[in-house]
C-alpha cells in the first residue's frame, strides 16, 4: 500500500489522546494505531477495499486530530497575510482557500485551509503540527487578534461520488455548495460548519460538529447505503493517487512553494505585492527556476517504492521518494518525490533503489487519477 505507517508507541513520550469517536471506531472493528498524538483507525475491512469503496461510493473519515481555529479582530486579513500565502482580500464569505504557513525563509511550516465565515476566519491545520501552528500564530499575530482553538468540536469528512446524495438526506441544502465553498448548516438544533472539500481527489465534504454529538451523526451517516467508515490507510493511498502532498513527508520547513509545485496558493496580487514570509527568496526562485521539483512517478513492475528510496539517473542520485505505495485505482505502484529540475520533465526515465535493487520509474504528471471535484456550474 502507501507509505503510511503508524507512529512508534513512544512518539510523544505520553499516552496518545483518544478521538471523540474512539469507542465508535472500535465497535466498527477498526484497527487503532498511534498517529499525530492520537489513537486513530488505520483500517476496518482492509485498505484496498476501503480505497475502492470511496472511489465508487462514499467513505466516512475521522479527521478530528486536526486543529480547528477561529480567528477574529480588527485588521485580521492584513495581519494574517504576513504569515500565510492566501489572498484574504479576495476571500469572500462562504469561500475557502488552500494556503501555506511559511517561515522567514519561505519554508513551509504547514499547509492549511482557511474559510471566510461571518465576522471570522475558520482555519483547519494539520494534526501533527497543530500545536506548533497555534504557537506560531499566537507569537506573530497582533494582540488584538483573537484566536480560539475549537477543542470541543470533532471534524469528519465524507468523500466519494455518492457523498452528496447521502449527506443531503441528513443535512438538506449541502448539495447547493460547490467545490471550496462552505457555510453554516443545522442538523436538528446542532450547528455544523460544512465545506465541500477533502483530501481524496473526489467530491465530498468536511464537517465540523460538536464532539458530544458526533457519534450519533456518524452512525446516522453510516446507515446510508452509500457510506462506510474508512481508515487512515486508504486516506493516504487516495490522496497519493490524487497527487496531494502530505505535510511531514512531501512538505516540510526545508521545502518552498516553488519546488513543491504549490505556487497556485499565491495569487497574482500576492506575488506582485509580496509581504509574505520569504517573499524575496520565493519570487527569485520562481523567476530563475528551482533546483529540484516535486514530481509524480510511475513504477515498472509490481514492487512498491516507498518513502526514503533514493532516485537515480544512471549512477548519480538526483532525488528521493517522499511518498509511495500501491495504488488500487491504478492497479500499480506509484510514488511522488523530489528530483533535480533537469530530470523533472514528464516521460523522463529514472530508477529508484529498493533493497539494493534498481526499480525503473517514469516521471509523470499528477494527479494519477483525475480529480472529480464538484465545481461551480457543473451538473448536479
């Protein structure tokens, strides 16, 4: 499968936290593993079966380990733009954007989602670095900006081509959202914040819900014929097929947006105005071209090429695999990684070293499977 593996038991030198849905996962037969400081479900029925079910129907993912933040205050947009890449001036109410939190040299501290809600910004950050993100934001945002960490709310994702049918029965009106739109909805008297987005390449939704009610809501979703619970193993293989980077593997503080092929996160206005961390270095690298690039790699044969495998052109190492594994929808091994820019063109033939053997690979455009997001104007 993909390169996903649980963290070692001593990852945090403390007992992992439990999710609001912990007992529910166990009752569904989940295998629980430590990840990002939490015990999380890696699989229920098997990674391949769960992966294919999500591509064909609808999978329910628990992502409550991620950080949910609310920011508010006068001058919020201007202040936050000094830390992230998003063009907040163009972010209207009910819209969401992918953004990068950068350090002073333009390295990526995290990738995140930011949405405009009435009077506030709603931000979702990665679970493995959420405390670092919170500390960074508190340190660098002005004192008159208020930040709340929504520790009393769960976050779940429903992904797949039939997700809209299942969710719309329970929360009528969500079918009116398009990709990267978000808004407030109610399930009975319970307030939900729902965005039409996700991390699988499929149509789907992410839902913030009070933790005390998430078990009942998840159970109701799984009573829908289209829906099954899906673990982190399949979430990882799905996002790899979709060509989506994983922070801590494909992205880190030593990686910048140019070499990571994430310059879509910097609008034309922000590139022209600058004002984001590392702007001079990033824009200079954009002009000159990076020394290395993140690329997709198809693998000859059936041997998976996993994270950390060195990549060679002849006898010269020119890169490294950062994610890799078997892709159920492609029915073949795939990978992504960084290679020298001179070897980053599609159809370039390379080799990875796996257990002392050379495995042929070919640079390929990503995603490996087409994205199927529900964009505005598309047929419902």
